[in-house]
């Protein structure tokens, strides 16, 4: 089940998965799903027309989450948290109805790093979004096929393919959106220090649990990993000490 919002990311993901469904060494079928949240001015005809034109099976789910979010969230507050929870619940239910074994979301590398910073600065936790995740209910598996792709490359591909982009008037236009602040921060770092974003992403892919401080993951009293993950050695290896005559 490929979740299509009408943005560059989801269009690119759908196009990619449709291609892989023809050449991959495993057999799988693609069904595109759009959640029509009844945002004012949402062009309801754009996605069905496009999805029909490319010959993919699709389902449009109509749920007025927009009114719920606007009613529950005070003016000036960000709507993302409630909106995402409502959307996730509806998509999980739809996946069951369709018999889908995987739910594909269009998050890319930059989304993952933005989430990392949001959790670090505001959530007090060190986590992002993995390429593959089993949901808390254990009944759904979420995949992110674009997890290793840069946003700028996806935008270039989207422009080249002339996808009919639909803007989000609910969350993307919020002036106090912290995710946008994280995006601007990453862009600033990348301009001032080219390669920093790539280095950050490599770090997310190269975690040493024993060099963090989570006692739920690593028992420092016995030097054993509770998560059964291999733990790394110090960054400065014994061979490095030999070069400066600290070790015989």
C-alpha cells in the first residue's frame, strides 16, 4: 500500500515501486492510497485522474480529519501531532481492509534527519525514522523506500517527471512549524559546511550503543547489551596509540 499525498515524495515513491514491481526478484503488487482529509480547496480530481492515467490500482479514503484537527488544536499551535495520529490510524485500518502486508511512506533522508533533531532538541530522545518498522500493534509493517534519498534529488526527479503536485494547506503553511525550522537549520549547515548533512546521516547508520548512556539498551555494570546488538570499541584504537608510543 503506497500512501500518496500529492507531493513530490509520494509521487516519486509510487513511480519507483511500480518500476520495481516489474523488475524486482520478488513478487509484489502496488496499490496507491490517498487520504482525502477534506482540506478546503483540495483538488479532489487531480489524484484519481493521474492514478488512472498510469494504470495503478488505487483507493481514495475520505475522512474529515481537517475539521477534527482545527477543532481540537488551539489557534497558533501546530497541528502535526494530532493530524499524524489520525492519519496513521486510518491508514493502518485501510491496509487491513486491502490485505496489504506493507505500508509505504514517502519519508526521505532529510525527513529522517529533521526528525532526529526534533527528538533531540524537543523530545529528549535519540531516535529518527527507520527504513522498516513494525507498528506498535504488531499487525502492520511500515517501509520507507526513499529513506536513503536526498530531498533535492527527489525534487529534481519530480520536476523532470512533471508530477501534478498538490500543496498541503493544513500543515505545510504553518508559520511556527518546528520541522521547518529544522529544515532551515540543516540547509544552513550544509551551505556553511558542505558534507555535514551526509556525515550526520552516516552517523545515524553507524550507531554504537555502548557509547551512549541508555541503561535500557546497555548494562554498564556487566558490559552486556540488553538489545543483543554488538557494541563498538573506542574511536581511538590500540593501533593509534602505538603510533605515538603509548603502547609497546
